[in-house]
C-alpha cells in the first residue's frame, strides 16, 4: 500500500482502509451533508411542491429521506466494519465475477450518470446566472465542461480533498441559502404558500420520488463510511450529515417553488439583485455532491475492469470524463426515467446486501468473505426483487422483496461462501483483519 499522508493523492481503492487513515465522525458528517445540499435536492422539493400541497410534499420528502437514512445506517455499518467500499463488500453477496460483470458495472454507470446529470445542472444554471445577472451568454456545453473538470479534480485527489471542500463549503452554503430565503420572503411575501395545487401524486409516489433522488448514495454508503472507526461513529455522521441537510434543502425547494415559482435558490438570488452570491451557492452546492459521484464511480471502474488497486486516480478521472460527455450529450432531459430505473435496481441490491451480511452473516465481519465466480443466490434474488417492485410500481419495495427472496433461497441452497469447509478471509490472516487482497 502506498503511503497515504494527507498531503498526497489517495491511491488505494478496494483494499481495507488502515486504522491510521480512519477519520472522525465529525469530518465525515460534512461529506455526508455535502451530498444533500445540492441543486437536485432543491429540484426534489420543487417536483413535490408542483404535485401536492405543502404539507403533503413535506411529509413525502421526509419519509423518503428517513428510508434513505435507515439504509445508510445498515449498509454504512458494513463499510465501517470491513473498511472496504460497497463494490468490494458485494463480492460475498454476488461473487467476484458477479460483482464485476453485473453489480459494479451498474454502480459505475449510475454514478457516472449522476456526475453527468449534476454537471448538466451546474452548466445550465451557471449560463443562466451569467446571462441574467451580467448580460452575456456562455454556451451551456462550455460551462458544463469547465465546471465538470474542476469538480473532477477534487475527486481525483480523494477523500481528504473532499473532506476539506465540504468542511469549508457546507457552513457557507447554509448561510447563503438562509440569506436568500429571507430576501425572497421580503420580495415575494408568503401569498404563494396558500396557492391551491391539484394533487397529481400520492404520498407513496412522493416517498418513492424522494428516495429515488438518494437511492444510489444510500446503497453505496460504505464508500464513505469505510473511513469511520466504528459503527457508532457511522450512525452519528450519517444522522447529523444527512437529515439536517436533506430536510433543509427539501423545505427550501418547496418554499422557493411556492413563493417565487423558481426552486433554484441561486436564481432567486439573481432575481433579488445578488448574482455573485447566486454563482457561489450554485457552484458549491454542485461541487460538494458531484465530486463524490466521480470518486465513487472510480471505485467501481476499478472493480469492473479488475484494475490494479493503485489506479484509483486514473479510474476516477476516466469516470468523470465519461460523465462530462454524458452531460454534453444531454442526459438532463432523461432525469425521471434515469432516477426511476436506479431506484428499482439499487433497492433490490440493497436488500440482498442486508440479507447476506446481517441475517446470514449475523452482522459479524469474521463471517464475511468473498466468493469466487457467481453467487447465484444474490443475483436471482436481485432480479426477482426488481420484478416484484416493478409489478406493484413501488421502487423501494424491492428492498423487502429481494431480502426475503434471498433468505428463502439461501435456506434451501446455501451459498458456497457459507459452506462449512470454507475458511473466512479473516481466518486466513493471522492479524484477524480483512484480507487486503480482495480484488
């Protein structure tokens, strides 16, 4: 393993995070919060506000985020236990080949898609702010490429760079957003809050939409929590990182949509005469979230193509470049289909991960170890979980479908990784820690 001092670019990817590289829960809290203080979170509030009343929108959003939080707790603790990212954990659930060819490739595609999506949002909004606030136009594609490369650079440097960015940016973003809210209320008043809305979305559908915005982050929680020292720190950083930031941006998106007709706080700041602050909040809100998409995407590129572990930097750069290309090609126009697909698939994957580690493995890290080839129990349970959720039309139900199906299949056809003669990775290493040669 390369020396990983804070001054160096993080090189390791799938191997367990060493004790000296674990971080305090407070530092990880800022990284978690940075994921949710973003333009898409404001967009969620807008989509809910346009489809239901204020209180129904708030309830649906809160319940969706609570589901996200519970999944982050459960799957994040696996990362803290084992010190490895989600794609490496899944080597038990799906087998080494199953992860590379099916699961990790889907994670990688989705995260590159999210990077492209948020790059599109940033590029388009930046162009709009410059035009409205300063009177000249920058092509959206140019804005997207410039900011995409800037955000990608942070991801290439690794978790230390992400932590520094979020620690400085999150408090500043909260202050600017609160200031923008006060100014918006002064300029527009509160009359819009009482406007009647024809409810075109049920509470269950609203919960599903809310969860779909954060599904990938919840399922891949271990990519961040592997840097935590223990489960207790994981719970603290996840709760204080996710809930305040998620609820703040959700309510803000609903409020801005109701009172101004524009969900994006950056455009509201332009409208009230402060375009400079609008640019700052737009850039920071996208940067803190999108860098993490590229970072996690790089981990899955390593797994999918079976690259050397010390190629994380190159893999991250490649993932980001693909995302930028997707942005330029117009991924923003397919947001709803994209989010819906991710929710169905990753909910089922999360369900089988929970079943494998917490039920079959009893939640003990010594019971975890990778399986060669394919773990068909996990693969079949995932497929059937997606099918069950699609049949009833509720994305997040795939968690329960896949979990139950996995346990049923496992009972009659135990996974090879649980065989009596199979030695766990921990038992193969005298130190009692997870085998570092997990690729």
